[in-house]
């Protein structure tokens, strides 16, 4: 008999320590298609884009933002 704590739940692993973000359903569809095209996990891309935007505003107010999706 296995312990329940040894049970691997990929959904729990992905959601642990995260909060939902609500966006327009049409934007979500385009976002999912984009992530599939670049072969990246949607939550990783979303975290990257949000972090990039916030850090750009804080630290580089005079520079243009550049995206490096391949580096995820």
C-alpha cells in the first residue's frame, strides 16, 4: 500500500504556489496556439511575459522590451 504523500499529481505540481489569471477567451485561444507553435508550456510563457513587463517598468524605463521565448 502506498502513502498518499507519495502520489504524484501533475496538476497539483503545476498549480502549487500559483494563482489564476483571467484573460479574454479570444486572447487565451491565440496564446495557446502561440505556445504550441513555439513548443513551450503556457504557464512558463505567461510568467516570463509578466515578469519581463514588470521588471522592464521597474529597471529599464527608457529601453525597449525584447522577448526571448526560445530561452524559456
